[in-house]
C-alpha cells in the first residue's frame, strides 16, 4: 500500500506541474505575441517615400522602434523588413516551477508576428 501511495502522490505532483507550468508557458506565449504585434504596429508606421506613390518601411527606423519597444518591456527579439511588411520575432524564457523539481529546465517561447502597412 505504501508504494501505491508514493506513486499516486508522484503522479499527482507531475500532473499539477504540467497544469501550472503549462499554463505559464501558454500565458508567456500569448504575452510575447501581444508584444510582437505591438512592436510591429509601431515599426510599420515608419513609412518613407510617401510622395513617390510607392511607400516602404524604412528598415533602420523600424529596427530602432522595435528595439526601443522590446527594451521597454524587457524582451529579446529581432525584426525583418520587406517593403511594407514588418516581421517581429520575440523570445522569452519561462522558468519551470513545479516541473523544475523533477529536472525540467526552463523553456524558451518564440513568437513571430507579421504586420503590413495598408492604404486607407
């Protein structure tokens, strides 16, 4: 009976760890997605060459805006600019609380969001 109880307690602890830490990873992923979208929206406003009729996002200005935004919220990431489109990738490390007790290390969440400037 004692081995059964020990096994049951260990199983329940692992299930609780999956629920708690899995929820934390999901929340971190959603938060990173929000920040990637916000940084992309700010970067896509850095349009240049408007009078030519074919505007595009200034890559240098967009990179500075994204870097400033991510520094403000304490995240790491990168930006890629192509014409009117800005892709922002945000990375965040999530420490495991309960699963850390059984040797599961921190997980890295990486999210990419793409924003395109449109007329109108």
